[in-house]
C-alpha cells in the first residue's frame, strides 16, 4: 500500500474524535430496525439523530475476519485474516499491513488511541493502542467497561482521540467443565442486575429465518434478547459519559454489530441473518439524521475514519468514506451492489463463499459446493438437528440442508423472500438476474484482487491452515 500521510493534514483540517462501538454477534435485533421484541430506547435515540443504514453488511460473518476489515479497510481475502484469531492455525493480517492498521495510522497522526473489550485480531501486540482494557476474551460487566471509558474520555491533554468500545453481548456463554470440557451454550439472562426486566421463552417467537419452534430454542432466543437489552443499557451510559466529558458534539460515532446472531443460518453464513447488521453513523457537522437506503457496511469504516481525521486515503482500499451518504437525497455516485464473503470460522471446514446484493436480489456463490459440507451448526445451536426430524419436503428442513450442503449458486428475492428459503438459482425466469449479479460479482473480484477465484490458491490455503494434531 502506498504511503498516505499528508504533512500537517491533521492539523490543517478540523480534527475529530472518533468512537467506534461494536457488539458481538448483534444482527438487526433492535427496535429502531423494526424488531418487534427488542426494547432498545438508548440505541433508538442514537439512531434518531444519526444516519441509520437499512442494509449494511459486515465483510464476513465471523468475529476476527469481520474486525480485521475495520482495522485495514480490506476484505479478509485482501488482509489475510481468513478465520478466527484463536483457531490456533495462524490466521492473522499480512505482515505488510501492520503499519497501516487503523490505530497505528491514527497514532502516527497525533491521536491518542484506546480499546475497551475484545480485539481478537492477530497479531494483537502490533496494535498501537495507548490504553488497552481488553483482558480476556470478553466481559459482560458493562459498568466496569463504562468506568474504563470514563477514564479514557477524561484524560488530560488536547490530543484528538480514537476509542474502540467493544461489548461482548450477545455472544454465547459456556460453562467450564472438568478436563477442559465445556457445557452447552447459553445466554446469561441477567448480569449484575442488568437487564432489569428479563424476557422468558414465552415472550419471544422463533427466529423467522429458522422457524424452529421448541421451548429450548425459544429460551435461547429470549436470552439473546436479554443480552441485547444489556447492550442498550451500556449505550445509554456511554452516551452520558461522552456528554459529561464535553465530547458529544465533536466526536464521530460509528455503531455496528460484528455479525449476526450465533444461530445456524446466521453467524458463519452468507445469509442476511449473518451478514446484515445495525449500522449507525453520527458525524457532527456532516451528517443529517435520516434512514438511508444506500448500501454500506464495515468495509467503509476505515476510509470514513481517515476522512474524519483529515488523513489522505491510501491506494487500494476496498471501501469508501461514507461522507457523501450523510445527507438525505443528495445525488452522488455510490455503489449499486454490496459484497460479502466467508472462508473459515475455526480451523475447519474451509468453505469459501461470496455473496452480492443489489438491495433486492442476492446471489451466493459457494466455491466448494459438492466437495465437502459447510458448517453443520454454530455455537452449539441445535436447530439443524431438529430440522432433520421434519419431513424431507418441509421448507424449513430444505433450507437448513441447503445451508450446510449448498449448490454452487443460490439466488434470492429479498423483498418476496427475506428469510431466503426459496432458491431461484437455475430458474429460467431469473436467468438474467442471476447472470447480471454473477457478472458484477466477478468484476468486484477482479477489482479487489480476490485470490480465491484460483483453485490452486484455495488448495494452498487449505494445506497451510491445517488444524493442530
């Protein structure tokens, strides 16, 4: 990547503080996104004074690869972080990108940098954070995290600052058992008194994109929503701290989930429940509150932050600054399709996929279809095994089976079929749509230099990241 620091550009432009907020495994389960169960008043308030993108994708629906994009401005296929940092097979960003990691660039440009909560991108020691409060894999003690944020926000000095605030909810938990074993996955309903009002199984419906209705599944879904309530409480506390530190009007705020819920056909998939996340941007002096239909996502975070900081954009980034999208109705040249991908979650299986949408239609290309199955579950979700007890022609069972043994192409009309149960790929009446999206996907792969189009490269990757013996 080219050198891109502009001499004195930080001080020549109006500087901005930057607050990047993430929540683990959070899809669009917020009331401001129309979810009928979620009660998220504090996030609703933030969204009401911000730009809320209706359709926003993460780069990959897996934690470390998703976060690697936020730090590099590149899809995982470009930055090298194909799977989880704790998979113990060596997933990490390419060495030549270390100097261009977001906190490193900002620090060289005069920013004070901090992170609270999970980093989960390798090599962690290469990140130039002045303050780190990310001990352990993740914490649900949000009052403690807010205390760390207060410490950072009230530090003396007149430097601009960048703070990444990461919440572990609504990630699953597992009880530790003897002999390094772990119990079934669950969601803590209440942690240190939060949320005050706990939802129970009878209060929630099954996920529409699973349609598996059992008491056990509803109990987990209720627990998920209780975690979401904790996130909302944390946002309320954090916004209060920002205001009391007199930074409410000079701070760019970006809020998103790192991918969708940890249930099958969500996390680790290329379906909407995995890729689509809440994406809220408040840019004082630049943004005007509205709901945007423009296609955006985590790939745009890095260039947006550089823009806000007055740092020239480097060559080769895969995303764009969101500045042009910050006003309603402004005529701009913006992307007409949005792409996401998948490679690994843990160390197996290696199942590369690509997905492209124009906002209505969506094409998924499963690069290893017919060679091996994809993940058969995620984070202990039992929905796939329940689906296998249904009749062979049941739409729920067919959707589940397609998810872990997919054809090469899947095509969905998201307006008529938002849960992606009816695969239109190969349908003669949809051939033009499929051909158009495939052509646009191939152009994107060429433009972003996607090496996974080469089967020899895929073979080398699979051999390199073999699981430990």
